[in-house]
C-alpha cells in the first residue's frame, strides 16, 4: 500500500498527530507511530521524536537518566 502523505497502521492519512489529536505521534519515513505513554502530551509542540521513553520532549511523570518513567 502506497499513500500520498502518511500511513497510520493500514490507513492513508493527510498528516500524523504531531501537534494535535490523540494519540500524539511521530513519523518515521511516511508512517505515523505513537509516542511512548510516558511522554507528556504537548499542545502545539512536538511530543516525541521516537518510540522510546528516551525520545520524549518532556516527561509525563519523572525522568530517570535519559528515560521517562
């Protein structure tokens, strides 16, 4: 399946939920992936830049070294 913009699971979408919407996402290539649950949801700003707990912009709870826990 090839999409014009992005793909979320098996659906083609115009954009990922980078700044708004649920759940917050990041893109890898042209595919949308969910941010880690320990990432604090940011309004109008990117919540994460990867899937791990070490890729959060800000932690929802606390940071232990590079990871949100």
